[in-house]
C-alpha cells in the first residue's frame, strides 16, 4: 500500500524550507488546519484521522525535519526550531491564520507556534501532548534507550505481516501504544510503521524534546485550546494532560479504552471532538472582541 493510498485524497508535495528538503501532504477544502505528528512518526500516522478532518478543512501535514522523507535540520537547540520550520511551510501554503493540532511531540511544537505566533495560531488542539514526562528523568532515559536501540526500525520491516495478522500487533504496539492492538485497522498499522523506514535523523528531535519544557510559557498562549487524551496512555500519562489542562485553563477530553495511539485507535471520536472545537474557533474568530476575551470565550464554548 503506497503513502498516497494511506492518505486518501491528499497530495504529496516537496518544498525547500530554509534549505531543508521538506515533504508534506495537503488535502481537503475549507478553512485551513495544520496537523503535526510526533517523535519518530510521519504524516502517514494520520492515515485514518486526516481524511476525516479533510471533509471540512484544507489540511496540511508535514513530515517533520529528520522524519519521513524530510531532510534533518542543521541544528535544533529545542523544539522552537521545528515550530519555525512548520510555520514557514504553513505560510508557503497560505495556512495562516488558522488552528494547529499537535500530536505527542507535535503538541509541544504546536504550543511553541501558539506562543511565538499568536497572530497566526487561532486555535490549538493538543492530542496526548509530550513535554512534561519527556523532560523528566524517566522520560529522558526512555527516549535515550529507544534512540539507541531504535526498535521501530526493526518492527517496521515486518509492517505488512503486522497489518495482516492482528494478534502479532502486540509486538510493536502492546507495551506502550495501543490498548487493543489487534483492533487497529490494517491501514492504521501501516501508517504507524511506515515512517521509520524513511527517517534520516530523529536523534536531534529526541535531544530537543528532552530539553524543551513548555510549562513556563503556557500562560502566554492566547488562543482557544482543547486537549484529547487516551485514558490508558502508558507513554504520556493522563496526569500530564490534567496538568496541561489546569495550566492552560482548557477542557480535556479523555477517550476511554484508548492509549497513546488514539489517533489510530479511535479516529472517528478524535475527529468529532476536534471538529466541534474548530467550529467554535471559527465562531470566535468572527466576533469583534479583544484577544483575551476571545481566548476566554473560545474555551468556555469548547467546554460547553
């Protein structure tokens, strides 16, 4: 199954962003929406979720630098460099102003965008966002070990077998990713395992992630925010979601019987929550209110 098939209705494009060869996908019609994947992932991670969002939005999903078929950055002290890269690509495609959805490490990148470019990011969806556990000692050790052993590189060689044989999916996804790996759709399995076959340098992203704690900057987020979390996420625990929600004063939606791979485990539920939130963001954008009141009203409506 090709990447074009995995992301049905999306067009694969390539752009030179600051000298970095960047591959991205774009599809759908309507208001703009930027979606950012996580560490070790790729655009095709959203093989089930992206087409649902593209029913009502023009959706842009990049392969982050060093991931998928995008070249790595020369230097990234923290995830702000990745946020700047995504912003440049979004500007190229005319996606700003507009909302941004970030998954896992992509959540921290989306937060960095919302803080640095408040005039461009009109809404923020954080899906199982990293940034708290990843800067802890436990998280840093786990990321360092997996960066050396690179288990995904091994598992991805057998992605076709895993997609055809449900019970074998416990091997790549059972310990950390999905609550019920055999229940994953074959397309979701391929989407999660396709990216590591192409990665050029995820090590830089690992080093940037473990140094990037967004919590001191959360009070600078000015747009409406919603959080989505798997209630049984073993990789980025739900308690992190509650801390984000408290600090951002934003609603959090928990998906029962979902783990860290909720975008593939329950894509329809994720899409429904995000669509409802994005509808509220558009309503708020149309109101002639000052920025702080817009932010407050957007969150109140998202929580309604």
